[in-house]
C-alpha cells in the first residue's frame, strides 16, 4: 500500500478550458504552454486533452523531446530558444521552433549551417525587460534573418508584464504595434490574462498557460468567474487522529495550541509533496467534502487539520488539498503565493491519476 496522496488530472476539464479559450480568441491559433511539466500536471497526463491545440510551448529541449517521444507531431516552440549551437541540429531533426531573444543567440543562428528550414520566433523586449531584442535592434535583426532562406519563416513575439493588472498592456502595445506592423509576419502576444482581458492582443497566435489548467490569472477573479474548471485536484487521507486537551500543541514549534478539547486530523501531505510550508493555521482544506482549516506548521510529509464540526471524520477519510471544491487560489492566498507556484510545485513523488 502506498501513501494515500495523489493528483487527479481531469482531462475533461482541460478540454473544457481549451474550448473556453477558443471562444475567447476565436480567430487565433492556440499554442498551449506546457513548460514546467505542464505546470506540474505532467506532460503525459495532459497531452491527450491538448490534441486540438495547434502548437505547444516548452522551456527546454528535454521537454520538447519528451513531447515528441509521447507522439506529439505538431509544432513545438522553445520559449527561451537554444542555449548552445549544438542544439540547433536537434531542432532541425525534431522540427522544433525557436525563440531568438538576444544578440548572441541571433549570431549563433546566423552562423549555423542549416540542412533544413528552422522556424524562428523573433522576440521583442517591449517593457518586460526579461527576454527580447532591444527595440533599436529589432528591424535589423528581422532583416538579417529574412536574408537567410533557411531562417526566413518568421513569427513576431513579445510578452506582457502586467496583462493581469490594472496597469494593463497599453504601454507595451505602444512599443509593439509600430515595430510589428513594419513586417508581414504573424504575431504572438497574449498569455492567459491577455486572452481574457485584452482582445486587441490576440492576433495570429495566443499562448495560454494557467487558464488551460483551470486556474485564474487574475488576483480577485476566480477561475469559476472565467468559466474555467480545475484540472488538478490534490487528494490525500487522514492517517491519524489526535484528541488534544486545552493547552496542548500540535506539530513542530508547538505554534498552535488548543484552547479547548479539539480533534485533530493528521493528513498525509507535506511540503515534500509540494504543499506550501508557508500556509499557516487557517488555510482552507476539505475533509469528507466539508470545509475546515489547517492547524500549526506544515511538515515534510504531514499537516494537521481541525476536525471540529466533522464528527464523521475517521482514519482513511478523504482530504482535498486543492482543486475540485477548493480553488487553488484560496490555498495560494493563505500561503502568500500564487496558484502558478502551487501547481508547478507538485512533487515527483505524488503520482498522477488520470481520467
Ligand atoms: C509561461 C508563458 C506563457 C503563459 O503564461 P500564463 O500566464 O500561464 O498564461 C505565455 N508566454 C510566455 C512567453 C511564457 O513564458
């Protein structure tokens, strides 16, 4: 018998979310972002539900090769491009597209002898100031690439820093619009937040990540408000029950102390499973489908829950850490982090159960 923790991956929910995204951006092709092992969901687990996406985006060659190994034969984009010239032959062999985002990378491409065409996404830094060619270098970079027949299949790409915030995308669009309008190539701008909030950014390709997985890109707007359904539900069980008397404490640091007799459930889930250690007493959790809260510190393999008001809870009672019935946003908020981080943090030792 293994530990009772598992991540249920609901492919039906993923298909639904893809449909919602398609309704929001009906004239764009969809590049599903599956970096970080599909935001912690598992590439293999999600792939069957992404069949109708037009392309997938990853952060590394390893992820791209895994997708090919799993049988994905449509386009794949390496979002950070290649890290050394030797990877370019692999890109040709596996038909991977690359981002080019800085001058050294551009030089690497221009110096390489290609045996077949490579699709290149030329990235403009429009204000995120993370990846992207300087606006001043942009036109010359496009000109250099278009003169090389093997590199002339171009797409223009940029990324927003505040598509999910009040600040919006207007300032970055002022940089993007004139630079991209000067060239006849397709454009890709929108992440999940921009797909929902900034239809003017949709263009030829949209790049949804978090929304595919049924989580909200916005603070203060729930996934349900966006008609999205959670794809990952993290399940475990009660493995022990303690009855604490007043003034007794539970867990490391003894930082939660009972003020009256309290039934405490011990759940097989800790920070080594990806549950946030910073989630303090009061973090919401479901036991026997009823909402309660955690008590004391999260430890490596376990956490503690208040069973007051759940008299039917017993050893083996099912627990939901987040997902269906408990939006991951609520747990993230209690832990002072984002839904993105919690989903990505799902540990290797937590097996997937796919339906
Ligand atoms: C991760 C990423 C996305 C997806 O962002 P979400 O907010 O998860 O939709 C899109 N584009 C790029 C370049 C990314 O790195």
